């Protein structure tokens, strides 16, 4: 029996101790906050609707005697018991008095005396010094939309005052010290907008009374609640629209391609030019027997060819070196393509028509064509022979040959380079030419001196270094090319056998060389 | 002549019986923000009068209601007692403020007096909408426990504000009409 009684007393004691501890902790936190927020020396607050407490702080705990007196309007002054407490958090001592009754909407006068002298004197009203608890059940969730969070909470349990509350919501990116504050009037929900996607946020809430009927201090902040916003994603509608538009564009482009496939094919994959149309019947009737074909067509071929030339579009002409042709394992003869009509631009038509004479080495040219026909694969072997434009190796005109021949044998030799039509690549595009360059071609580089009146252009920057056995020059518009390759003795001999081929066609561009680069480039 | 007077009497009886002049019942005004609006107006009047010191003195005392509220005591009262206390206080307050019109006041004070009188009329309408019966305290010679005496105009307006903030608001917040749908 005694043991049971002692156990019961122990339980009661523990409960009281826990209650006091909890209340004490709450009191300390309230006092600590008011020490920061309240400017009055004698600080008072009301918790709930019944507990009005006033306290003051002392720097040094001495054995001073404090007296606390209070009086409501039209009442007598009444003493209040003064207590003290040491605050561990701030290492300070506070004296406080908890009034036995709390009257609202009535004036309250309080006085503190220390050793008989008035220390503090204050007049206040209980409805203006309320201290409310922070909001409860703070919840933060994603709203389902990008950059938004739904915040909700419950007001502190205060009867008669629920609709007089103002809330403050503070939110910040987790880890950041910069936050924003939103104020709410009598509403316990809030949607935070314009937030960063895929980011973790911290949210706090606090409350105070609006001051119309009741006035209070700001409550303490709630514990922070963390929430993540939705990651930025692409709206499925936008994805569908993009796909739909892409599909339509593909269909349109496909339609355009199919309707113009012939033109596009011709541009992207031009046909390999064949000389068949230049030599009608050569390969069909005469089975490639050029002699026979020549004999049948007689001398009208060249004129017709020239006429055909003029009707066709100008093609890019590139000059191949004889040495390189030799180095590729094919004989110069074999590499030299069959004579293909050099396509001239209209401006060269008159020159061609007027001054074109039957080349003296036509027979050799025919042989070249036959060789080409016999060895068509030689086209692909040469690195230069990748495109299908026409190459023409042109030597100097007769006039200049006469002049040069009087000077040097080498010049004559170089000038006697026969006309060679070769298939060339269409690599070079930007060409520049200068009249002076024509006459300044160094013989040491192995290239022949070019002084013909043919209109051609070569890029100076593409002039190969010495020792390079292969040089070529891209010739535009004129359809002729100059062979600037180092001349070997055998080659020279061979050329000499075939005599001098002179190209005496007139070329209007010749007179326009200073401006030919621009002219030709525009022709491209 | 007899017929004319008889008809007239009959008409009066019918009108008295039907009472066509009576207004339809007011919708209950349970939103306390309405009262808060009048409280704010009372605050403005009190602030304006507080600034007036010498011009606002009065030689007479005003009988005004007590504004203090002890929640323990208030919650122990029933709704009828609370209503009676509030209605009698409004009646007394209205008489006190109306008595100020007899004195020469400044234009500012006079405008605030008029606004306060209109304020009290509106609050009575709100109480009527909540089916709170009107109550006129008996004019007894003895002191009323719920009444007090003030001597200044500023105190009178302070009493007005605190009475609205306290007892009137508590009564409206606990009006039975506003809590009929809540179990």
C-alpha cells in the first residue's frame, strides 16, 4: 500500500516536472523573442486569453527587492508576486510577474519598484499585447504545374480571433539566404508561383493578429518545410506540334524533290560527258573508227563541232601536267583524253569561229581519243580526273610562237605543246589572273611560258612549289588549259614530232585581262 | 358622412392589421469584417478627437458602458445576458454621443460625432439581422454595475471603440444564427 502510494506520487511528480519544463521552455522562448522585438523596458505579453505576464531584464543578479503593482481602470492597485529565472540561452536573468487575472478592453497600469523607488511605469491594454503561437501543420506540395508550390497550414487555436489573423510566408531556395515573403489576410493557403523548376525550396510561416480588434506580436517562424518543384519539361502539346510541323515540312520537301528530281539529279550527279554527241555516229555507226568517221564527215566536223561548242554551256577546264600523267603509270598518250570539243563561252565564239584552223596534229589528237576509248579506266586513275569537265592543254598561239622562236629554243619548245584535251576536275573556283603573270611564268618551275591569246586564268596562289612534278591549272570559261608541267626530254621530243599546234582563236577576254578575274568569276 | 367615416375606420383597421410598412426580415450579417469596418471608423474618430484637447473638453459627465471583458465571466454568461449587456451599452453610448450635439463643437468633432451616430445605427441593424432583441436599460436612479462615468470627449470615443472591439464583437462572433448550420 505504501509502495503504491509512493509510486503514484512519483508519477505525479514526473508529470508536473515535465509540464513545468515544457512550459518553462515555452516561456524562455517567448521571453527571448520579446527581448529582441519589444522596445519597452518593462515587457508584457498575453498568452491565450488569461495569462498576462510582465518581465524585465537585469544585467547583474543582485539581491534587490522588486515590487510589482498593477491596477485595471477604476480599480485599486494590487501587488503581484515577483519571480526570477536565469536564461541559459542568453545568459541573463529576468524578473517577471504573472497577473492573477486578465481583463481585455480595459486600461491596465503596472509599476515596478526597486527598493521603494519606481523603476518602471507603464499603461497598457491586454488586447494589444497578445503573443500567438506559430501556425500548425505547415504543408508544402507541388501543385502539378511547373514552378508552383501549394502551401497550406492551420491557424493557432485562438477562439474569437481566427478571422483576425495575418500570415507571413517566407520561402527560399534550399541553401540560399535570399528569400521572399508573401503576406496573407485571413487565408490559410497560398500558391507560390514563378519558382525555379526542379529546385528544392524551404518554406516558413508565421502569424499575428491584424490589430482591428486584437493586436499581437509576430509569432515565431514555423520549422521549415522542404519541397521540390517539378523539373522543367517540354509540354507534350508543343512536342506534338513540332513533330507535326516537321512532318509537313518533310512532305513538302519530298514533293519538291520528286517534282524536280531530274534537275536536282543533274546538278548533284551530272552525267559523265561523253563525246558521242560531238561525234555523231562515231561510236554507233563507225564503231569508234575515227579515221573512217573523219573521212565520211570530211572537214565539216570541226565547224559543226565549233558550232556545237558554242551552243553548249562553258565548262571548267583544268590543265594537267604531263609529268604527273606519266607518274600515274599511264603514258601521256593514254592519259590524254580524246579530243573533246572544248566548250567555249559565247564571247569566245567569234574568236573560235574566226580564227580556228585545223590543228596540225589532228591525227595525234585522234589517236589520243582512240587511246582514251581503249583505256577508259585511265580516267579514274588520275587523282585529277575525278570530275568530268574538260581539260585542254593549250600551247602558245602562232604569233607569239614566232616571236619566241626567235628568242629561245626552249621557248619555242614550250610553245609547241600540242593541244590536249583532257578530262579535268572542277575543283578550282576562285581564280585570279593577271596579264603580267602570263609572261612571267618561270621556266624553272617546269612550266611553259604561256603567251597565248587564249583566255584563261590560273590562281597564283596555287602555283606549286618547285620540285613538284605535277602542276595543274584550272581554266575557266575558255575551255582551254595550259600545261605548266616540267618538260621531259622524251616529252619534248614527242611534242616536237607532232609539230607546233597553234591556237589562234580570238578571245575577247584577252583584252580584258585586268578585269577578267571578275568577269570569269561572275561567269561561274 | 357616416359611410365615409366608417370606411375610413375600416381602412385604418385593415392597415393596422397587415402593417404593410414593416420591412422584410434582414439577412443575417455573420461576416465579422462588416463589424471590423465600423470598428475602423471608430478608430478614426477616436484618433481625430484625441488630437483635440482644449477644444474638446466638456463640463458634464457622460454615462457610458463598461468595456472590460473577463473571458471567464463572459463565457459563463448565456447568450441572452450577453445580448442584453451589449444592447444596453449601445443604447447608453448612443445617448452620450448624441448629447454632444447640444454643445458647440469644431467642425472636425461635429463630423466625427455624426459619423459615430451613423455607426451606431448601422451596428444596431447588424444586431437586428442576427435576431438579437433590442434592450433598453431601465432608467433607475442607482448606479448600474455595467456603467461608468467619463468626463472628456476623447474618453467617450475611446469607450465607443473599445465597446465595439470587445463585447459587441464577441456577441456577433457567437450569435446563434450564424452557427445554426454548424454542429
